[in-house]
C-alpha cells in the first residue's frame, strides 16, 4: 500500500487532528487515512454528478461525427 509524508503542517492543524482522533478513539494515522479516503470519494462522487448533469443537458441534441473535424484539423 502507498505511503504519503506530509511536511510542514501547522501545529494547530496537527493538534486538531489529534483531538479528533482521540474523540473517535483512533490513532492519528487512522484518522488522517479516513479523512483522506473520504475526501477522495467525495471528489469522485462530485465529478460523477457533474458528468451526469452535462449528459442530461446534452440529451436529445444531435451530435456530429468528430472524425471529420479531426481529419480537417490534421490536414491543416
């Protein structure tokens, strides 16, 4: 499994993370890992929602063949 080293964190941030870990009865490492995993999942979910919004906006619109455009641009 991959490892990440984060340097130069503000002491207040570290103290807040330690307190949060203590409240949740986890180690600091487990708390930070959980936070990072949650943030990554949220970003993916947000991206998926945005993709679906764009798909809905474009639904029913005629789409041209992009191959012609690519050929035209390549021939320039």
